[in-house]
């Protein structure tokens, strides 16, 4: 019945063994596990990067079980938002959704002690390896995230609000929770999801601040990117949003 299988990727490693020189293991920093249901869906990758956003992980896995096709790249790092690396040479941490562009990862890296130049080199290398191996050839990236009550909402992207610079178009359904919204990089996805009465933000890819997030990288590569962002615990809503994206996938990415 349950056809999900889990395979650790070559870049998997929760923590580094302290006796292994870091520079010899540059790909041991991103704690990624690949979870597939059925065969991979060509050109589409699902991704969950914040380990403390459990609703997003569970709803994505549930949707994959139903679809029975596709793979989720799941970052697992001790249940925290940030990834921490600690070994004999260096100790540092970073938000895994701030490392996808060179500029972003430079400011994302918080080096606590040790060889911080090595840490920067290492992070550059693993991030590039990850992108080249798993994302650069995709046509659609489906990311899943959760926010909390006082956290991000679609209102942050309204004209005059804190994130307005990142927005080129916005659709708001006043009857829905502002914490449940899509953040997309293509007009096609915006139109599709807005027409189904969801809250949707279309990224302004010319003006968005390059903070190293995956949406910025995807826009630079002209890859269709959909972030399904829902309030923590909003299981039914996030599932409905995933179902809408499934319909979108079938419409535009059917083999
Ligand atoms: Zn997140």
C-alpha cells in the first residue's frame, strides 16, 4: 500500500565525524534525504528545507503518496530551521534557504569559530553541487514551507508593506487566512492559482532582494518555482494547496 521509499543522497550527513578533514568531504554539509513515491516525475522536484516546518513535510509526503509519482528532497537537521556544522576545524550555521546564490550564502553563513574561510568555501561547493545535481535541469520546483502566527503572511507583500519590493503582482482572497499563500516566479503559475481563489504573490524577479533563497535562484534560471506556504498546523489548507499544484502539474507538465 505504502510505496514511498527513502534514499539518502550522497550529500547526506547530519554531523561530520571530527576526525575527517572537512576539506576532503565538501559535500557532507547539506543533510538531504530523497523520498520518492513511484517513479520520479521528470523535470519536477519537491523540496522541504526547514526541518522545523513539520506540517509542510507531512502534507507533502501525504500528497506524494496520493500522486504516486515524484520525489521530495527533504532537509533533516535535528528539527531546527538552521543547519549547524561542528567539527574540529570549524563551527558554523546557516539558514538552508539562504544559500542558493553566491551573494546570499555569503551573508547567510554564521561562523562561530575556527576556519571561517574554509567554511565559506565548503558552503559554496556544497550548494553548487546540490544545485547542479538536483535542481539545475528541473522545469518546476515545488517548495513547501510553514509560517507561524506572528510570522510571514501574504499581507507582508502588499503595496507599502515590508516585502512589497519582492512583489510584482498579488492576489488576495479576503475569506482565506493570510498565512496561507503561494509565492511563485512565473505569470503562468500566478494566473492558474489566483484564478482558483488562493492568495498568491508573483515575485518581482528584477527587484527582489538577492537573499540567496531558492525563489531568487529559480528566477535567475527561469525555472518555474512554486512555494506552498501555509500556517503551522494548517493541514487541510496546505493539502488543498498541494492538490491545486498537482492539477497545475498535470496541466503544464504532463509527460
Ligand atoms: Zn520555511
